[in-house]
């Protein structure tokens, strides 16, 4: 019986090649898109899922919410003391390790080689996160300070092989200190779908490492590293989190600033997050890798199912449209004794056969497209047919589901024909009652999805372009940003280097700074003003007076800082000296601020703030608050992403607190860069030169938004193609069915234009109705998405109207060829059989 069903199915497909081609191609595109997107979704949802013991491994995160502005900053990082106190007070903690991130310089054969993603830990990292070892013993590799573990790539990079146990690697870390590490292990490279990223992991004694800045070890507000831990069997992280508010009150001391008492725990909460949930978690700031948004991943999965659903809709539409052509076949089969169940089985078998063929075509598309898709997403997405990650069973299930979903309704419609009604008067073109209405509803649904995706694509592209081109408050072009200048510990040598950079041909201005274009560092202090009981939190950054000229910022009131005025200089000896700290605190300091900062401090306008004094903690709190006088106000600037709220900032001069050099240049960018690099290598040979142009930094900053826009555009194109395939086939069969009607209309005087308008209007109405469905849904989705940005485009009707017009033009273009051909046909050919 099944062999007979297969034979009949193949013959039916061969007889209607155009129908088979449209259906199989539409299903194949839908299945291929669904498979690739679902592979991506599975990839995103399985970060670190294969790491041994990961179900017991957690990250201790710090989440902030400002009591003044309501702004949130959710960090994967935590302070060192938070981890130490947490382990001490919670016996449920089994192992805990603190990992400090950095990019030290590797000294080998007299050359300074930059490296990234180096972790310095205070315990055996691999007791908590059990990454696979290629050489060495994970249980003892980091037992002692001075030991280091490399990844396979790093071992081969520096030594040419992974047989490096016992060799020495020299790193130049903070404060310009050189430390020799003994290599005790080599691990496999961290997989791309891991939230933990490292190239080297070195063991240090934190007390010795921070001997020159001991406040790092007991400051609750200094988040520069990650706390990883494992829990004992039976420990419930949710129960532990419920106890954290009381734990904060017991551990975090009050601080007094100008007679005001504050507590760093007031705006801070901690969360215990399983390592598998870090990548898509709420906290994305301070991450080792670029995380993702769980809502975005789920949205991609929904879109994949929608595109597949559109392909199934095509199948249903075309099958019901062709029902009339098989009406006589069904009637004759029933007359010869076929039951309705047999007919349903026959038509479902044909549907599953078509789905199976489409799956084979889809797999070919996936195999060809997956390398590009994976490279575009910077992922390692692989298609495996067998094993736990194999797709054989999901493929079979998808074939059955698609075959049944697309064929069930047509099967019941076809098998329900009454032989007497069909055969009476030779009704070969019978149509199922109500199927025309169903087809219209399905076409509306298809185009609603297509229009919605076009709208989303347009808005995402618009926001991305706005983010890359909107005025950030400084001249974004013509900036070269150079990190690592802080590694030159001698203030005089640093100053001499910058002065020489200024004299290079093409350099307009140059300055040292602790903040620049999308720098990751963030520094905040509380400011006390008269008449207010709670301190105002402002970002505080060290700069050179030439910083504003280099960035192209505008002064709106007062003056700039002056290196010839002692009161404008906050530079202190390093390591700190109590006498110098006390002297600075006693005499006070001149600073400049941006417009938002003086507004937060309560001044009516920038000019009103000039000469006014506020208090903050520029040195150790034991000396009391330092009076700072506002001598200048500059325009507001957005150094970070438009997702991040504009930051109120105070700028002060501190020659010891600079991390970057920003250079304003004119002329050939690469020539200027080359000249600065040559100078840098002569004057600072032990510090790597890693300059980047501002355009490159901004492009990287919005790389995720750009990729998301391109993915949505691809989805929209696929949805339109699938919808047009179905509309093309439906228009073809509809025009064929109405041949006699059109012939009669032409005999009665209808013009070709009238016939074309009639057919075009029939298929334009569903598109117009689809707009009414797609517009409010897309508006709601995009409104919520735009609200995640601090600065954003206005949601106007333009993208909605354009998307609707595009869909209408595509629909009209798809069916016009059929309409014109049928309308121009000689009516004699349509009526000669009557």
C-alpha cells in the first residue's frame, strides 16, 4: 500500500512540475533558514554547557542601581573583599577564586609583545572551572604564586610547541614591575561559546601584588576582577541570595564625607549566577567576552519558526488551490472503493514526501551557507548529523511536522469531496467551500510577517546609523587613541614622549587621559554640596589640559586647567606619601566639569558654577573631604555607547593617573600613525604600541547592532522570497481557474487594463490588511528595543509606510506577469469548450 502511495505521489509531483518546484523551493528555504537559526540559538543557549562540573560553578556579580537617577549598571565583576567576605560568611561555598583581568606585556628575547585576556588569580582557578589540560596537572598547576598556565595557542606563539612545562615567562604588569612566572600547565584554547576567556592564568599573592595600593584589597567599590566559586552539594543559590541584604549590612562599613554618612551597599546588590547563565544573563558590563541578550536569541528562534510557518502556509495555499484539479481523481477513487482514511493517508504521504525532498535541498543550502554564517557571527557553529548534538532526529521530526502541518488541512479538504457532486456535470474544477477565505487569511499572515521584519530591519539600521553618526559632543573623526601610556611610570619620561608626539608632522594636539573613546574604565566619586544630605555621584577622570583640544570639545564657561598653576594639579607621589596626601587635602584643587555634572550639583547654568567649591574624597577618607573649586565647564560628551546614559564628569589634572594618549591629527592618517609608532618604539621600547583610530573604535562599539541589523535584513529577504513564491504559485493557479470568467468579461467589453486591475486588486487586498496587523506589533516591539538606548531615533510612521509600500510593490510585481498574460489571451481559447 505504502509503495503505491509513493508511486502515486511521485507521479503527481512529476505531472505538476511548476507546483512541485515552487513548493519544494519554498519549503527548502524555510527549512534551511530554520535549521541555521536554530543551530545559532542552540549555540547561544549552550555556552559552557560541556564544561565538567559546570552545574556547581558560579560567578558572584555586582549589580548597581543609582538611588539618584535610577540608572542601572550590572557588572559581572565584584570587588576583591566581597569575594573574601562571602566565602568567610557562607559555609555553602566550597571553592572560591578571584581573577584579575589585564593585558600585561610579555618580555621575550628583549622584545615587548602585547597580549590580552591574561588572568591573575589568588587560588587554583581550575578547582572551580575545569578546562581541559593538554600538559600538566590541573590539581597542582596553580598551587603556588609565580606559576602560570598557558593556552595551546599562546604556548605555540611564544615557544613553538606545547611542551613548555618548567620554562619561564616574563610579564611586565602594573606599575611597570617585571614578574617571572614558571609555566606549570597548558590547556586547550577556550571555546568560542564560553563566557570565560583567557590566554594565560598566573597565580599571584594579592597582598604583595597590591602592596603599593593596599586599599584595593578592602574597597567595596573597586570592581576590577571576577569572583568564581563552587557550592557544596545541597546548597541553594536562591536561598543564599535571600540572605545577602543582611550580609551587606554586617560587612560594608559606613563612610563619612563632610559630615554625611554613606554606605557603598546602598546602591549595590550581589547575585550568584551559574556559569552557564552568564553569557545571556542580565549583567553584561565588565564581561570577558561579548555577551548576548536572551530576548534577542529567543526572537531569532521565533523568526525561524515564522519563516518555516510561511513555507508551510505556501504548501497549504497551493494544495487547496489545486484541490479542484484533483477533484475528479478523488471522486473516481471513492467510487472504486477508497475510504476517506486511505485518501487522507495518500495525501499526507505526498506531503511528507515533498517535505523530505525539501529537507535534502535545505541541507545542501545549510552546508554551503553555514561556514559564511558562522564566520559572520564570529561563532563556531557546526552541523553534526550524529551524536548528542546531531540533527538527524530533529531533521526527521521536522520533516514529519512540516509534512503534517502543511498537508493535514488539504488532505481533509480533498478527501471530503462528494463523488456525485464532483462527477455531475463534469465538475473538474470544483473548489472546497471556504478554502478561498482560508487562503486569503494565510496570505495576510505571510505578508504581515514580511512587513514586520522589513520595519524592524529599517528601524534597527536607522538606530545603528544614528549611533555611529550622531554628535557625541566631541569631534569623532581625526582621533588616534594610544593605550598603555600608564606603563611608563616616570612622569617626566611620559611628559617628554607626549611633547615629542605634538611636534610630529600632522599632529594638531596630543594629551594624556584616563578616559577616551569607549575606554572600559569607570571611576566615580561622591560630591557633597551645602544644603543636601546625600552625596552626588560624578565620574572623575584624570586628564592633561590639552585633552579638550585633542578631543575637539567646547568650553562653555570659565577656563581650562593650566599646568602652570599648582592648584590645578592633583599629582601625588607613587607610592602614596601621607604628608603629600594631607597637603593636597588641605589646599584643595581646581577642576573642570561637563554641563551635566554642574546641573546634577544644582547649579542653574554653567556660568553659575564657576568659582564654586564642593567637596569630595580625592585622597584617603581619614583626611576628610577635599575642597574642589570649579574653574571651567565644557560641553557634555558621550564617550561610550548610546546605550549608556550620558555621564556627569569632573576632570582634574593628575600626571600619574593617565592610561591613554589621544592625538588629534590632520592629513594622511596612516602616515601620522607610522611616525608616532617609530617615535614610540624609540622612547618606550618596553611598552607595546597599540594605537587605534576613533572610526575603528566606534565601528567595533556598534558591531553587535550592525550584525543584528544585517541578520534581520536577511530574515526579511528570506520571508519576502518565501511569501513571493507562494503568491506566484497562487496567482498562477487562480488565473488558470478564472480563465473562463476572464474570457466572458472580455467578450462583454472588458479591456486588458480592467482585467489586470481586477486580478491585481484581488491579491493587493491581503497585503493592505497585513499592514494593519504588522504595524502595531512592529511598533510595540521596536519601541521596547529603542528604549534600551539612552539616545535614540524618533519612531516615525516613515519606516512603516515604506515597508507597506515595498510589500505591496513586490506583491504586484509578483502577480503582474500572470495578470497581463491571462488578460491578453484570446477569449475564444477560454470559451471554445462550452
